[in-house]
């Protein structure tokens, strides 16, 4: 592993407010479309499912000042990694 080994991905995140709280659920879907180094031909999908704490109010939104944090579970598959 080196700095030259990086994944490239495109995707979107969906934030859904949790009623009665400053928190949100979050679903992030990333499509892997190559990268650099040993990941140059990588393909696949990564799903991050979780929640954000102290996301609201907007502004200021998530920040270290209001002790925001995100908690995720990652799943997916990445193929085509060069050795």
C-alpha cells in the first residue's frame, strides 16, 4: 500500500431527518470507477449505511463546534485490484 494506491468513485448520499431530534440517517452509495496505482482498473460498489449526530440546525450544520459525528457500516465489493 502506498499514497499512489487510491480509489476513485462517484456517488450520492441521502440524508433523512430523524423526527424530534437533531440527527439524520444516511445512505451513501459509491460506484468505484478506477483509481491510481494498484486500483487503476478497480470496479465495484461501496454502500455506507449509518447516522449523523447533531446534524441540525442548518446553519451551522455539522461541525466540530456542535460535536457532530457520523457512524457508518460499510459493505460492498471491489474487483480488479492489481498486485
